[in-house]
C-alpha cells in the first residue's frame, strides 16, 4: 500500500517533535535521509513518523541520541535491540543512583555547614569573611 508522503512540518507534528529536531535526527543518522520533492523539500512516510515517535519516547526515558542511534542501527541490521535497551536503561539507573548519592552527600555537607554556622553565630566567633564557608573548607582539607 502506497502511503502519501508528508512534509517535514506534518511529520514532526504527528511525531510530537519539532521540524528542527527532525533535521537534527537526520543529520545524526537516526532517521534515513528522506526523499525530496523536485523543489528539494523533504518528504516523509508513516514509517519515518513511527521512528520519530520512537526517538521521542526513548528520550523521555533518558536515553541519549547516541544510545538511540545504537538501538535503531541494531534494528536496521535485523537484530532485536531489547537486550541493548535493557543494558542502556540499567546504566541510566546506575547513573541516577550515583547522582542521588552525590546529592545526598552534598546535602549532608551543606547541612553540616549550616549547623557550624549556627554554632559560630551563637558563640560569637569572628570570621575573615563568612564562617559558613571558612569552616566548610577547613573540614574538607
């Protein structure tokens, strides 16, 4: 069945992305170069829209464009990319866990600095500029 081709704006709208994003995805090889009209306008088929929708959805789960290209390339080569997707998602989860641990440590450090500052204010300690920062630096040497 021959589906009518659509221009970039319509394809982008159907996929929920911008026309600029479509051009970016094309330049990065995530979508195949589209056919062009005699006037040079890009035209897209429903399969292109499906790929654009996949890209949008993959981005919402935190995959990078490089990750997405890897998945699409596997699929284009006739392979099932699901194990790669699981591996990539596991890596994203690990990255998030690391960031959360870093943020918890930062929060603890800030909280400690705040308590030191309160104690310094109550005891009337003098500081060169600000005891909050000075005491934080001394503890981390």
